[in-house]
């Protein structure tokens, strides 16, 4: 018996030794000339929403630049220590540019620690000599998608599933409501908070409570298509967000505001490769292809598509901007005077980045 | 041929090392099968894992960042599990410790005073926060026999919601309310400089910093070891874990013991939470995509199980598993599923817990032989004497 145990122990040790002593045959040789750029996602790369849209952008860059660039992604990375670790390992592997796709990823400390890496942070505000910010006018296309919701609604009662009571979400919900009211005067948008960017179960519950409260069209500003799947199951029209998710709800699908991150990514990677990269604050528009409407579903009539297209043209040539005064808040107070256009950063709570109030017609609290 | 499982009469010492080691090896073998099935080379993958965890530049630095909270969570779990009190709530107790620790750091640090004072305040506050949160399942178990697994686990979610509420949905003391950035996205108030925990930097691997929390973790391990080995409290807890009935006959105050051990476990987890704030985030991290996403409390259970509840082993295992987590970040990418590291950890836990069976039982394979006529007559029971 003792001999058998000895033999077992020896073979286990030998196996361990084999694992660690195995030669460097597995090490791949990196292309010396290829520019290494990485994307860091807060969720799964195939979440059907936010992170997936970023990954499409990455694939676009890979396709357009081919062997000149080596791309990778890291998914499900938490804000904080895990992000820092990921950056450390990417730096050790020679990555020169990192796209961080969620707020809070890039801190001044991590940027200072790796001065040779170019950081691009989405939805944030930090700009330093190696950190650049990017986001864009999703509110313009969300307005248009709100128009589709307004046309599809018979009762004028629309629902919106929202994540967190932060200015980004508040302004998107406001844009959605303004669009719905433009198409369907007097429409109201009832909001429910899920307190999570990606939580299919909570989103479905939120959608159920909205329908129970009497809405006949559903919209969202969260990252999974769960709302749409529920909408499809009960035959209610649905406006998505982030990506074209029609396959999850083929009949209910109206449209969605989608981001086309690839155009910006390609531009920035090329600039970094050519040495002309400069940090800044990029706020994309429909014109430069940053955002657009996803293809329409069967529920949007040709006539309505043309009406929405006409407004889109006016946004593109600057003759229409949805956040132009007069804008009233939920209590009826005039917040933005007649003719005044809300700025992105300037204006405190009357700026797009500081907006913490809902427009008239939105039912629900902007505080959560 | 017969395979039988029989209980061991003695538990040889070498088993204490062989079983965890064997479980890890077994887990890596199973994971290798998974890797091969998904088209990866297991040998090179494991070599890369080891590289990224310990050999690469600054890898030990990064590993320590994960190992420190894992050590606290493992010690918290081990302290309770040793008495068969299954505190699954270390995660939530850590959040509470972070909340109270951050409050102490902000308040005491903001008032000035000598440097060790805010840090000491954070340590005490963190421990009290975790302790208080652990008292809830502890008292429910002691006095109402409520299953502590369910209560402590569900309280984790409550703690997470509280943490998010403090930063994302209220204008609380912990929240940064001044400045334009603060209105764009909710963040926690930064700790004043005197409340930031120092680290000890070694000039190894391009600069490795050992966080203060790591020293506290080793200290906590020593305290726990002394407590369980050399004090009456520890002896009674061990007896209670092995046999509640014997403990009752021996006069151990069972309810008090349960509450005390849960409080001990929670305070260690709370200290881990204070370490998170003081060592790493320097503010209360209420982002659901931040501290709440990583799951240190749950991984700590794996650490405790693998360390067989011995405090020093737990610290060592925390370092190794911290390396694994760190390496997992390096390894994941388009060609390598992010969940695989979690799968390996899960297999390790399963193997470690399954290996428990092998410490108490052994598998015996005996050959069934056909008895010959002579042997049969010899073994036939003798006729009773007439």
C-alpha cells in the first residue's frame, strides 16, 4: 500500500513539474510592426447592448487596418483595482492604446502611472496629456426613436426603463420624451429605475410594472434586450437602445438609437499610429456617423419613417435641436428660456452633462 | 473485484497537505480537459497563468492587490467555518466595513491630527461595521436557529444595495457633491491624505508595494491562530464545531459562542472592507460595476476551504488564488473566455470540498477470491461441542 501511495505522489509531482517546466513553445511572437490597441468592457462583449456596440467598433478597426494593428479586448472588468490590474498586464504586453468604455475606469493615478499609453475614456470628463474623452449626441437619435414611439402609441402613454438617476440617463430619457411629444402631442413617458446597467431580470420586472400602469409602448436606456423580449411576448411595440436588437423581438421592434463607435475608433487609432494623436473632448453627432437610427421594424409606417427622416435632416443641418428652449420641468417651471440651446458642459444643471431634472410629461422622479 | 468506501481509523498528517494539493491538481486536470475541448493548449495556458501571476514585471504588486482582500475574506470565512458556522456573508460584511471605515477616515482625517489616528479609526470602525452586520445572522442563528447560510447570503444583497444607495442615489456624507465632475457621475468623496493607508515599497520587479492591509491580514491570521490553538475560547469553539452535544455537556455556552464567532468573522471581513477603502480606492466605491462586481467575499470561501481553515494556510492560498485572478485578467481576451478562471476556481472548490471525503474515508479495492474446498472446510464454523 505504501509503495502505491509513493508512486501516486511521485506521478503527481512529475505532472506538476511537467506543467511548469514545459518549454516556451507556446509563446506567440508578436508582430513587431503592429500597433497594439486594447478595449476594456465593463460587461460581456456580446451583451446585445453597450459593450457589444463597442466590440463592433473594435472589429471595424481590425477589419480596416488588418495586419497593421493588433486588437484585443478584456470583458467584465470592474471599475477600480481590477481595471488597474488589466492595464498593468496590457502594459506589460506592450499595448500602446486603451479604450476604456465605462465611466470611472480611467483615474488620474492610472494615467500618470502609464504616461506612454494613450487612454480614451468613454462618457467621462477627465482630460490630461494622455487621456482623451469621447461620447456623443445619442440624445439626437434617441429623440428620433422617441418620435417612433410616439407614432406607435395609441393612448399616448409610453414607458421607459432606466438604469441610474445620473445626468446621462436623465437627458436620454428627456430626449425620448421630447421626441414622443413631438410626434404625439400630449404624450407622457412613465419611467422605472432598475439601478443597474445590465440586469435582464430587473428590466423585465420594470417593463411588466410599466405595462400594468397602462403604457402601450416600451422604451429603454439599459443594456439588455429583456424589455423587448417581454414586449414581444405581449405584443407591445418596443424601442431599443445601444444596438440593433431586432432579432430579440422581430414584431415589436420599432427602432433604436445606436452608436457607431467604429468611425471614431478608426480615426483615433490612425492618429495614434501616425503620431498626430491629441487628447480632447469629442462629442459625436449624426453628421460624423457617430450615432444613427437602427433599421425600422414592421411597426413603423412609411409615412412616419419619412417624417422622422425629415427631422433627422433638420438636426443634421443644424436647423433643429431638441434641447432648445422653451423647456419646462415636471413642476411646470420654465428651465430653459425660449430660443436658448442647452450646451454640453456649460450651464450647471441646464447643461447636458449636468441635467438632473425631467421635462414636463415625464412621470417619475429624476432622483431615483 | 470490490470497491468499498470505509471510514478511516486514523487521520494521518500527510493527508492535510496531500488533499488540498491533490484537489488543485485534480482541478487543473479537469480544467485542462475544458481547455482542450475549447481549443486551447492547457500546458502553455498554465505556463502563461504562472507567468502573469508571479513572474512578469509588477505582477506580484498586482497579485497583492487581489490577495489582500482575499486573505481577509478567507480568514473571515475560516474563523466561522471552523466551528461549522457557515458565514457566507463576508461580502456584505466587507461592504459595511468599507462604509464605516470610509466614514471614520473622512471624519477623523478631515479634522487633522497625527497620522496614525485616522488609520486607527478606520481599522476600528471597519471592524465594528462588519461585526454589526454579522450580528444579524449570528443572533438569528443563536436564538432562533435560523439558517445562517440563507440570512448571511441574502444580507449581502441588502448591503450591496445600501452601498449603491449611499453613492448613487443620495446626497450622503460619503458622496462627493462639489465640483462639476461630481454632478456628471456619482462618486465617493476622496479620503484626506492622512487617512490614506501607506504601503511598503520594495524595489523588486520594477516596484512592488505591499499594502498596509496585507500586514493587517497576516496579523489577523496570527491572532486567529493563537485564538483557536491556545485559548479556551478557541478550544470551546472547536469542540462546538465537532460535536454540539459534547460541547453542551461540557458547559459551553452555545448561543454566546455562536454570536461571538459570527462577530469575530464579521469584524475580520469588515477590516477587509476598511482596507479596500484605505489601501486601494481611497473613497467609498458604491459603483455597482466596482467593488460589488468582483466578489471577493465569495472567492474567500474557496480560499478558506482550500486552506482547510488554518489561518496561515489561508493567507498563503489567498496569495496563490490572488495570482490566479490576476493572471486571469491577463489571459482573457477574444480567444480565451473570461469565465474560464472562474470555472477553474469553482472546480478547485468542488475538488477541495470533495477531497474532504478522502480525509475521513478511504477507498479500498479488494479482490474477491473463490474459496477452495479445503479452505471452505477450514473456515466453516466449528460444530458446537456436544
